[in-house]
């Protein structure tokens, strides 16, 4: 197994979108469709074309 994937398990979900004019709305629906996989934590990365900004949190 790849070292990057060791932390992933059966309940993980990943959603990505790049370069679409309605990226925010599509991402909202994509993340909504993944919520059944559990709520141990969440994260999002956004870019303005120059830098990446990340936010993540664990569920309480």
C-alpha cells in the first residue's frame, strides 16, 4: 500500500473539482453526497491560482 494511503480507510471519501466556473456549488453537492461516510473529520483546500489555502477539522 502506498504510504500516502495508509491513513485512508473504508469510510473515507474524496471529492475534487478544478477549473469549473461553478466550483463552489458543485463542491457543496459533492461533499453533501459524501456525508454518509462518517463525520470523524473534514477538510477543504482552495486556490486562487497563486496559492493553496487549507482548512480541516475533527468532529467533536
